[in-house]
């Protein structure tokens, strides 16, 4: 039986773990960072908490005799992906990157791109007066200096510092188009801020912004470590794992 460690926390990671657990020839363990309260747990074994950087992860891979490592973390989990690449190389374990595709603007979209969260915060005051921040609980601090009445949505209470005039809405996706329309109207939102996370769970906010002709400020996702095999769906990841 082949031992697979999935660095997870995403819907794609849960889907892949479920398939691997039911295959019978894979023993799958999913590692969760432990930052989200009451996370949705995948099938198979679950490990919560960090490894202690690349060196700690490499040691764990050796100790547990892991055959394959799959990085199925969030597209913006740059540090984890970097550590995974270094640990896999150090431990001599094959590494597959599973990344869902990013979003692309369509007809009628008014998108403005920023390379970093700091750049997005600098651009924001010129795009609207009542922003809707959907960048995740750990990244709202980048907007702490924005002097605008903000609405921020987060799965759990965000980490300080926050913008001075910030209303926090705690909610977990997936979200609906009807719900996003109502939210934009109720809070008089005139600009949406998001990271290019991709996926369908939070995409309705983009459609609602398009319908309302609102500008959308999109933070580009970081590039994954170079030279690694990369797939965009759990089914493609399964095909890759079966072929090894």
C-alpha cells in the first residue's frame, strides 16, 4: 500500500483524499494547518498543525515512509508550498502540485489587478468608497491603513490589525449568486477586493459585481515553485498517482 501525504485545507484536497481512501491501494493522510476552527475533515487520517518548516516536514516524510507528497494547499499558501518543495527534494519523495485554475475576467467585468496585498491596499481608495474585502482572515492586516468604511468577510474572527472602520461578517462558503447580490445591495458596496483564489465556492461574488457594474480589485496569486509536475483537478492528480 502506497503512503500519500496530502497538504490540504482545500476542497480539492478533500475530494482527492476521499477518492484515495476508497481505492484500497493508498494509505492517505491529510495535513491541515490548524488555523481554521472546525475545518471540514477529509477521509483517511488527518494531521493538524505545522511540521516546523521544510526540515521538519522532510523528517516526517522519512519517519512515516511517505511514498508521495501532494501539495493541494490554497493557491496563496506560498510559504507552505515552498517548504513542501524543499522537503520533498531533501527527503527524496516525489511531489505533485494540485492547484485549481485562477479566475479570468469575462465580458462586462471591470477588473483591476495588483501583484501584492500591499499594492491592492494602495490602489483601493481610488476605486471606491465602500469596499467589500474578501481576502481571508490572515490578510486583512494589509488593509489596516485604509481609511474607508469596509465590510470584511471571514470564516473566523480575523487577525488584527484591521481597518479602523471595518465591519466583519463571519460566513463560510459556498455562497450563492442571490445571496451575494443581496449583500452588495444591503451594504452599499461599490468595490470588491479579492485574491485570485479560483474555484466555484466564492465565485458568485464576481458575477454579482459584474451585474452591478462594480470594479473588482484582484490580487494575483503567487507562482508555485518551478519545475514541479502540476495538475488542476483531483481526477488528474489521481491519474498521476495511479501511473507512478
